[in-house]
């Protein structure tokens, strides 16, 4: 199965745009990337960005 190449910055930007006080809790999964905008977690491959606690892990 061939991996799908996406722009990580675009994924993170889209995920951050979903993060709002009025955002409905939910999970969006695309390939091996997971965006969970209920409690503000973005995971794509080995990278994870968690805003709210302001934790960024890359690699």
C-alpha cells in the first residue's frame, strides 16, 4: 500500500483552524494522520502538536 504524501503544514493549519471553543468533539482520520479537535491534539506520523498545554513534539 503506497503512502499518501501531504503537506504537513497544511494539515496542522487545518487542524488548528478546527480548534475553537465552539468546536464539536470529534476525530478526523486520514491515512496514518489523526486530528482530534475535541481536546486539541494533532498527530501526523511521528509528529504531535498539543495546544492547550502548549506541547510540541516533532520527530
